[in-house]
C-alpha cells in the first residue's frame, strides 16, 4: 500500500522471541487483536527482522508477526537470524566442502538452539516458517524512508535488485554466500550484519557474548572520523590503545557513508542501550536489547523528513 494511503507506519526493532513484550508495545501504540490478529485502523507495523532466537516465546512471536503480515497489518524484512536459520537448513552446493550453508558447529548451534528447542516435535510448523523466511525481503525502500536490518549500501542494493526485484534471495543466492567475499556474501554481511574493519596488527577481541573476533563493526554515517574510536558501533567498545589509533587516509576513503541528505533510514541489529533516540536526523537504530531485559522500541513515522524524538516509543522489559 502506498505511503499516502495510510496515516503512518510503526517501525519495530528486534523482537527475539519476546512475544508478550511485543503485544504490550502494539497495545501501547493503539493496535488491538481483531479476529486473532493485531491490527491498527490507520497504520501498518514494519518489522526490522530478528523475530527468532534467544527469547522465551519464539513460536508465539513468529505466529503473531506472520499473521499480521499475511493479513496486511504488517510487513517484515529479513534479519541476520532469519538468514542464519535458512543457512542452517539449506544444503550447501556440491564442491563447497560443507554439508550446510551454515555449518552445524557448536557456536552456530548455540545461537539457534532456543528456536530449535521451542519447535521440538513441531517439525512441520518449523518447516512452514522456514518457507516464510524465504519471502522476507532484505530491505524495504518506502520512498520517503527506508528499512534494512543493519546497513544500507546503495551500490550493493542496486546490483541485488537487478537480479531480485522483490528483494528476496533464492536458494542459489543463499548457497553462493559461502564463497568468502563473493557478491552474495557481501550482500548478506553488509545488509544484515553491517560494515566492519579488521583490528590492527592481527589483534583479536573477545566480546561479552564470549566470541573472539578479529574485526569490529563500524558506523556507516560518520563523515569526518579520525580514529578507530570514532567509528566503532557495537555493544563492545574498543580497548583504549586501539580506540585512539588514527585511521589512515585509505581507511577513511573505504568507509561507507549514508549521507545526511538521504531518506530517513531505520535499522535494528546493534544492541543499543539507554533511551531510544535518533542517531542523527535521518538515521535511527531500533534494537534496544529487548531480550537482554532492555527495551522493545519502535518509531511512529507519520510523514516527517527529519526524525522526531517524541515519535520513539518503547516498552521496558522487566
């Protein structure tokens, strides 16, 4: 439905199985359950992905969101966790050296285990949701604003859209993502996980999630950064001796910049803390760590070109 046919849209951050909290947020925004489906008389909900994993009521959250989408009361894009679920069940192509696109390692299993547990003895139901994940677009360009789970990259999106006008990948594209730094890998990593930079001198960091990494996630809007600390954008900060390290001219030139003159952009993914607010006038992250007893946040867009602080709403997770 075109923007002008609605009073507005409610963009909702990462749910991660917090179904009861989602119901509370929808109710707070004036949605009501009508014939079993949450609806608003004038508005549509837009979900930023990551409906699954980690939380206590993943099945309930999936049913709630999918029912809304199928009834036209909502739309939903793909998060990295839905992509990971597709990779978990999708056989790898011959010659890849893998059995599945997302290998069944202990680390990968831990990430999806809560979802698998909650669908134990419900294989047909889980298969239906996997089929639904294939219908989730990687992004939505609504004209006056945009949605992507982690990062908007115009060049990658234009190239991907030329192949997939509906923005939904197929099984061959998911299988192709195992080729490191290939086009499919770049699309999924950039749009669903964000931009990144290697740590200097081969250093590694172990985050609060217990995972050791040789890179860190970066801002994709900072127009005049000088140091590593100026561009870090992830729950774990950089050690001071790395944060103060100057960026080289080459590193600065390679940074992706989402311009201040672009349409408002909404992302999830980044485990923000504190009171939800815009990063700048045309950019907001709506992942406020709901499943870690943070907030389930939304932004109520009603036609504005610059984001307004009083349009952020949220429910505290107790």
